[in-house]
C-alpha cells in the first residue's frame, strides 16, 4: 500500500478557454496552495477500480475524478 497527501489549492482566477474533444475544458488559472490535504491510500487489486470514501456526499464510481485518474493511469500503464 502507498499513502500520499493530495494537497489542496485555491483558484484565484479561472478562465474557461474552450472544450476539448475528450470532454474536459481548456483553462487558464492562477492557483495558490493551502495547508489542507486529503490522504490517499493506494493499493493494487486484482481487477477494476474500487474507491472507499469516508463520505456519502461523493460518488465512488466514474463520476469521481479520483476514479477517472485511476482509470487513465491504468490505461496508460496497465
């Protein structure tokens, strides 16, 4: 298991420049880091992606950006 901190940031400015073909947006922003963070525990499982969250307010499927990031990583690196 690997444990990492995912540090937070605040967008001081955020300009949406357009929508990309993959559905995400091109943006220009000025960011400031802050002292807040989420703690992520990453563990390889035999199949798929599983998120365990400490809140029911967030989706634990492909609607979650962490899930999508894991999917992109697995697609690129197996």
